C-alpha cells in the first residue's frame, strides 16, 4: 500500500463497505488508519456489517 493517499482535502464521509474483509489484519489497520487520518472531525466512516473495528487502535467514536 502506498504511504501517500494523495488527497489534499479531508473527507466528510467515507463508505468502505465490504472491502477490508479481503485484507489481512495489519493491512486493514493501516488502511483504516489512513482513512481516519483523512476524515474531518465529527464526520462519518461507514463499514459493512461483516467488518469490525474491534481490537484496532483508531481515534473513532463508534455508533452502531
């Protein structure tokens, strides 16, 4: 995975549904960390029902 996402502005909303389940756990954490780092404070990250954030150290407020 490339270290630079190449986005200039932060995201207000990210849909990443049914994608991260195909990666191993370390890659999932790196991907989600990059998405969260580019997410505006107070905005939303949507994941699929089969994906989990359990055990990941991410600065998120989780709503189910």
